[in-house]
């Protein structure tokens, strides 16, 4: 049967092929509408629409990687004058350490995956209680994020979970033969891994709020406030410690109740497969393989010490990890090195595209009316209002940018005498906790969450944007309520 397609669809099919229909709509719709809207309603409203359009591309990440539709929106924003190339370069330079982290640290973790898979496989086969396992993963991620950083820990979690998935997938593919039981086991195993991954990535936020090195914006906040590592921790502790307790309690409760996609146990066939894999690895381990594990353990110790004592920028330490882990395990082939960068570089490109959207927010002063409105409240209520406003804005944009904007505004207010130093310190605590905690509601709120969403693991365990929002929802309510209550009592 012959079909007659509209001219626009024929053109779209000719150039875009089998791309999703919504992707064609983005190109044909958003890119045409935005210049018209700019002429009709002005740059402020258009800026907010571009931001919402970019969030839409993130929400559809499992159907189409956001780099292409988001990149086209960013390119258009520059072309129609919503921001400038120089402003984009400024945003990239301001976040250069985060870019280095993604390029080198994620690749460095790739060369430690044998050791990490060895450790976590033993944990999975020995810990019988799913609730205990979930709380352990959340707590360990929180502690590691406090002394390392959330993106690095998320990269570790992704590497470990992808390794565990691949172990069982090989067995499932070899013995599938249309078995419904095997299919059901794979579905339940995906649900099991999804819950552990979400508990872990939430843990990175719970721990990341506590120290200077936990999240990218923490260092910026501490620098402007003039706080060293210990002072930063002590000022955040009255809010971050109660929130950590509430977060771990929420983790245990969700596993017990089985709500919001949590509570799925590991199928017994999968556990048996992992036990067999662990036993086979232990029995067949050659002296050379054991030596590689020792080297990776030493390099991991170097990584922890280097990050904990801030011996260098995180990305530079990651580069050192690559050199050490490959030099002493005989990995000298360029092609083997190249595979380590496949995970991080697409996301690095996407992050730079996101900085273009951030530049639009900055250039068009999209958040400035909100800042002025918050400062009109009484001194006593300002910390709580800042916490909620920063959290809401971080959910829809990026916590690093929101922290940057608000710290700049508070520094100006302090210098002009609008607020005193004591009030400035209270607002800084509210800004840091506000940008770190409620922002877990959406993947675009935190770089670690966005990294997980766009990683190769997400489609394997069927972790979509919407599912991440649903699974983060109870945590968002719990930690936001706990943080707000702590701020009202302490500040």
C-alpha cells in the first residue's frame, strides 16, 4: 500500500532516517519556534523555554542521547544571541576541573574494575539481607563521596554494577533457549541492580554535602566564604548529619516496604551464578592476575589518599591513576587505553552543551528576580527560604550553577552592607545544603545523576529519566523535610 507523507515528514526522514519522532519534532518545532518567540516575548521568557526544552531532551535520554537535540538547542541559543561564545568559554573555564575529572577519573576507574568487581562480588554473595546490603551501599557511597567526590563514586558504582550485570548476562545468553524462568530472572535482576544503583547514587548526595571535596560547588562555596575543610564540615554538620541519618532510615524503610521500585531481592539463580563466578575466579586465579589485583589495590589506595588530602586537582589524580594502573599491569596498547574513555567522553561533550544553557541562564538573568524576592523576607526566615528556593532551582537546572549565582549575589550583598557576616554564614549553609539535597529530585539537578542517566548502564537496567524521578521522590521528600527542619532549628 502506498502512503503519501507530508513534505516536512519526507524531508525529516531523508535527513534523519530512523531517528525518534520526538527528536524530529525537536528539530522541526523547537528550532523554528524559538526565534519567533524571541521576537514576540523577548529573551527572558525565551530563555526559560529553552531551559525547559533542554530538560525535555534529558527526559528522553534512553530513546536518543541528549547530545544531539540538546546540542542543536545550545547552538541555536548562541546563533540567536541568547548567549555568546565568550560566555560559553567562561562557563567551561569555570568548570574545567569537573571536565578533567570526567575525562581522566572515569577512565582511571575503568582500570580498577577488576579489583572493584572482585570486592563487590564477594559482598553480594555473602550479605543475604537485601535491606542490609542496600543500607551498606548507601552508607559506603556517602562516606566515599565525603572524602572523594560524588562523580568519582558514581563512576565506581556504574563500573561495578555493569560488571555484575555482564557476569550473569553471559550465563543467561548461553542458556536462554526461550526459557521464561531465565527471562523473569533477568527482569528481577535488573530491578535488584536498579535499586542498589539508586541507593548508592542517593548516598553520594548525602555524603557529598558534608565536605569541601564532596561536590563541585562545595569548593566554590568554601572559597568565597573563606572556610577550610574542617570549618566547612563543622558548619554543615548540624544539617548534614541529621539528613544522613534520615536518608539511611529512608533506605531501610523503602527496602522493607518495597515502594517506588525498591525491595526487589536478587534471584537465587543469579546469586548462584555469582557464587560460581566468584569460586571459579578464586580457583583459576593465576599469579599474574593476583599481581594485577595487588597493583590495583595499591593504586586505589593512592587514589583515596590523593583525593582525601587534595594533593592535586581530581582530574590530574585520575590521570595519575591511569598511568600507574596501566604501566604496572602491562597495558601499553593504544586501543586498550582508548576503550577506557568511551564512557566519559560523550557525557563530557553533553556537559559542555549544558554549560551553554547555563550561560543562557546567566546572560539573561533568569534567576535574578527570584534572588531579589528572597532577600525581601525577614532575616530569620531567609535561611529556610534560600534552602527551598535553591533546591527548587537546582532541580530544574544545575546545582553548580545555582550555587555560583547565589554565592555571587550573597557576596555582593555582604560587601554592600545589606547583610552582616553572621547572616552571610547562615545563608551560605542554606545555599550549600539547598543545592545539594533537594536537587536529587531530577537527573539534571546533579552531575552524578545525569552521568548515571546517560551511562551505558542505564539502558541495561532500564533506568530511565522518569523512573529515576519516581525512585528519587521518597528520598527527596525525606531529606528536604529533614534539611528544612534542621535549618529552622539550627539557623
